């Protein structure tokens, strides 16, 4: 009988065996078919420095044993790890690791440990692309000094991160993984940004596989421009929330709605993967719901309200009645005292004014507002106008009655006169 692999012995059994099987012959045939399938299946050739997915199948003999999609398992030594780092690896979970050696089986690593970072190891790491651990100890002209045993390493400011804005002191004293860019004598040039970009590319690809238009996401605001705000989706993938999609209200600036670091909820509106870098747009206001569905029932035609001027146009001014619900004050409804040439003569953006709701069109989603109907002069003029019209109507009515009465009397007299004349025979 063939001897089991030493890792399978220590794991306590063969993962291909079915303990509950009641048909040994069938199980044997199934196992044979599986072996034949594995033999026929092509395996990608691994090389030192390759970044691969490794699924943990056991932790034994100071090593983490992983399924790496090959005929033999990969082994991640734990001798250089502390207990906390080892505890991060769970059986059944998949991690990204690097192939550090193929000499005696598939040996894995998270990076080249700083304690083993001799010049030969650094050259191997540079040629293979294997990351190296180093501690940022200070800064000098143009970059940072990184502590590596037996070598002096340098990381330019531009290569310490993929996102700018942090003060240089924020990185000092921290241990990071770097890619070795150059080894010249005892001088070593490192880049953390190159490694982060590689890691982000893999994470970004996974996100784009599952991200769909209409998805609602929680994300952090990472950058604000005049035209909108960028939110981080992960893997270096950002989505733009245009200023028009930040809020149903008409914001004067994105800064009035969000600040960098805010956690926001947004709805994915568009995903474009045709260019060199994917472009994603999102909306925060779409998550809140349409104000015409939620707010319009709170207002009534004829009501007098305080409104905030949000935008000036040649024909009038838009004003916010409730968050996200705007009405138009036409230029002809701004003043009864004088002729207005431009809305700016009467109001300015941000100003709070009183206005009367003169019309609500739910189909066209339009609300009419008037300022002039609240002016004392206008009220007085309208009152006088109404009185004049009423008096005129009353006068016309009395005139008709008088003329009717006059016409009736004349005909009666003529009729009586004719009758009397006929009776007398004259």
C-alpha cells in the first residue's frame, strides 16, 4: 500500500477518503477517476516571486500548509512569525502569498523578512518581484531611509504611498512591505507604491466582477473637487459623485455637503470599463428618495412660506421650499413697485424671502411662487382694484334695472292711452 504524504498523515487522514462510504469499490473507482482527471489537467508553471492564491488546509510542524492549485502543496514557514501573525491564518480561508522558492517544493512567503535581507536576498527579491519588509526610520532629501540589515535602503517620497496628502512624519516608525527597485552596491531603492498598485489591481478586478449598476454601497469620501466628490470603493477604485448628485438641494459647493473622511451611502449609476482605468459614477441623493414623492404633500397652494434663493436665471429665480423641493419666482412676480430687468436687482443666492405658493403642477413637477402678492402696495392696489370692479359691476347692474323700468313705464302708458281712446270713440 502506498505511503501517505507526511502532511496528510499529520492532518489525521486523507481528504479524498469518504468515511461514510459503504461501497469501497465505487470509492476506489471514483478516486482513480479523480487522479486521472488531475493528471490530465494542466497546471500553471510557478516561478519564484509569483503572487498566488493559497487556501490554508492545515497548520503543522511550524508551517502553514496551503493548496496552491498544484500537484503538491505549498508551505508557508512560521518560524519568523509571532503568535499574533500566525493566528490570522484560518483553515479553509484563501490568502495572497508569494512563491519564495521552488528548490525543495513550493515554499511560500508573505515577503522577505528584514532580518534575512542580505544583499543577495535583496537582488533575488528584485529579480523575482518578491516584497521585502523594512522599517521607515527617518527622512532625508527626497525620501525616506528604510532599515534593512546589512544594507541602506531609500524610498522616494513619491513611492511611499499611492494616495498623497499625508504628512511625511506619518510614515516614520512604521514597518511596511516594499518592492526592490534597484540594488547598486550597498545602496537599495525601494517602492511601496508599486506593491500597493499591484495589490489594488487584484482587488479592483474582484470588485468590478461583482459591482453592478443599482448597487448601494457604503464608502468613504477621499477627495473633493468643485465638480463633485470621490468616494473609495476599494482596490484603489474610486467613484465620482457629481455635485448634482450629492443632494436633492442645490448645493453651492460639494464642501457644503460632505468632507473628506465622511462615510456615505451611495447608489452606483454607471460603470465604464472601456478605458485604461475603469470609471464609476454614483449618486448620494438617489438613496434618499425623490422629494416629489416624500415632500410635496407637505405644502399647499396659497400658503405663505419662507424660501431660500438657490439659483438666478434671466427669467426669474429658483427657490427651495423644502429640502430638494424648489419653486420658481418669475421675474414678473418679484415686485409690484417697479419694473425688474434682472432677478439680481431684487434677490441673491442664499437669501431667505417670503413668498406665496401660487400653483403646484404635480405632473410637470413645477411650483409657482410670488413675492409681489405679499407687498403692501400690491395688496392695497389689488384691494382698490377689486372695489372699483365691484362698484362698476353694481353701477352697470343698476343701469340695466333703470333702463328696464323706464322702457316698461313708457309702453304701459302708451297702451293705456290707446285703450282709453278706443273706448271714448275719439
